[in-house]
């Protein structure tokens, strides 16, 4: 029996799921946007095996989500962590802080948002 095609959520998260399998020590830092803005520090850190499960649940619950595989500017080919930015009624996330570069990015726009 052939494998069913991936869902849109699985397709969106495929690059970070692949990285989490390839680099099991990678963590994701979670930032929650609010109408008051975006915090400078993450609300939590996720271990590699938690990342896609956590993100899928939020996406299914109607949250917007942006993910970024982040590297230090001095080592742009070596992922340091994954940045998950989640929001409902906030402005889209700000760019990365100085000293960091995006290796890859993805974005999910909630269907009702």
C-alpha cells in the first residue's frame, strides 16, 4: 500500500523535522507574539523530539507559526537552533537579532487568521 502524501502541515514542517532527526541535539526556542509585541527571550526551549509535535498542535489549533533554522553569522552553514515564533493577534515576527542568520525558513498562516 503506497504511503499517503504528506499533509500541508507536514510539508511545512518537513525541513525542521529532517534537521531534528539528523541533529538530535538541536533545540527549538519558542517565542510568543502578543498585541503588545514580541519578547526578546524565548518562553521555552524544546528538545529535538518535541519540536514538530509541538508545532503541529499549535498549527492545528489555529495559530500562525514561523520557523527559522538559525546559525551564528560566523558559522552560517552550521545550524545552532530552531526558532519557533507563534502568534494569533500580534504583528508578524521581527527579523533575527544581530549576529544570527537564517539557514532556512518556513511560515504557516492559520486558515481563520
